[in-house]
C-alpha cells in the first residue's frame, strides 16, 4: 500500500511541519502553511472548475487528504472540512457562486449542527443562531450553517412532516467568532464557535444538498454527501495513524538501548509494530478499493458500492485508533510529553477520533 508521503513534495511537508509548534500555540494555521494551501489550491479540492476550482475526482481527493493528515493532523483536518464545505459550490446559485468562489484565498468553514433559525423575510431570511466547532473559521472567507426554517413564529415542515432544515452561506464579516475549542488535540484547527444575530441574507444564500438540486451537472456533485464525509474523515484518521506508526520506529529503537528490556520484550515490540503496520495497510487497501469502486458505480441502479464505503470507513477509523493505542504503551515516556511530535499525533488522533460520524 502506497505511503501517504508519496503524494506530497518533501518541501511541502517541511513547510507544513516546521511551524507546527507555533500553530498549536496560536490555535490556528500559520501564514506559511496557508500560503502553501492557497498556492496548491487545496481549499478548492471540490470547488467546480467553472469557478476556478480543482473539482477533483473523489478517489484522488481522499488520497491527498490522507497525505495532508499524515503531514500534520490539524492542517489535514482543516483542509478536509473546508474543502468539504466548498463542495456546496455545486449546489449554490450559479451567479452567487461565480461571484465568491473565484477568490484565490477562498475558504469555507462551518458547522453541520442545526442550531440556528432562518425566518422568511421578504425575498430572503433573517438568521439567528450559535454554532460550535467551525474548523478553519479564523481564515475563512465564508461560513456555512444549517438553520431551521421559520415563517413568523411557525416552524416550516418538510414533506415528511419534520422541521425543514436548510444550509446557508454567510460572509465572514457578518459572523462573530468566540473561543470554544479547548481540547487536547487538533489544537491548530481554530475550531471555534460562531454566532449570527438578526442577519438578513438574500434567498440565493440558501441551497439544498440533494442531487435533484445540483446546479453544476458533474458526477462529483451527485455523489452522496454521507459517503463523501465518511471517506474523507476516515482518511484523516488513517493519515494520523500512519504518521504515528512512522514515529514508533525511532521511539522503539531508542527503547532497545534500555538494559532492563529483555530480548523477548524487544522481539515483542518489534513484532507488534510490524503486525500493526501490515494490518493498517491491509485495511487502507480495502478502504481505497471501496472508494474507487463506488466512484465508478455510484450512479448504478444495482450494486453501487456506497454501503461498502460506509463499512470500510468505519473499519479504517477503528483500526487506526486501535493500532495507535496498542503501540502507544511501548513508546516510552516521551510519548506522553506534549512537546514531542509523537505525543502531538497521539493527541490529534484521540481528538479527531471522537467525531460522531465514525464513532460506531
């Protein structure tokens, strides 16, 4: 199975990792990291080509996101979530999308939680709400949010008789950020909360995530959002796990010099790393096979392979978490030192791994 490093130039990895301590301390990505992202168009992985985006095929994008997560968890996570939000460009009003998405520093951030309201007001909506955990919000040009649609004091219902929930796009200047990200890992994602108060937006800021409402008629925007999200998040956990296993090699070599370690113990540690490396690569291969197959067949009426993407995404997430935990015990006390790279990767894994989409 190809190592994630093969998708990135070594100088890119150096640029990303050189300022990780500063990024962790600041709680957001650093200018040199952002400059590289803009230069390579990584926030535009899923932006339609019609709006100067890359519009990558899903298999290519997922592999790149795993590689970026391997380079650094926070950067990979921010690119994944912000690029994922920019996928909405395939559903936005064409005039509005063309107006905002050609920005070379375009960055969409947002939340999928339905913790806001959009009250119908003339030809638009009045927005109120508070949302948590918008990764990349500090350098976003636009913020997205899900809102419950209201008509006066009444909640609008969908065809199933449930509250109608629709996503919106706001300009960053109209959103108030406040500190909310106080967790042990993913410290440089800047995943803070945001608030909108009595903001009027035109109806073209609202859209529907449904193949039936696709504005850009390309396969990428007909691929189901659920499996897209599952695959991209699983790839991030996989990238983190590969990075951790890479770091276990030097950590274990250092432990081998410990005179209190017996030969059977040394053999056990080496064998455990080899076994977990083989296992992780086997599951990575199974996962990518499922992603590739679903991309080729997802519009088929028969076996479209989408269920297998969901299954293998969860399997990859679990194996990634389990492999890291099985090896962590034998990495020595330096792995518990928050100033070390191996500890930073461990913290990122145990934070990103809490995402509810791949918990079970």
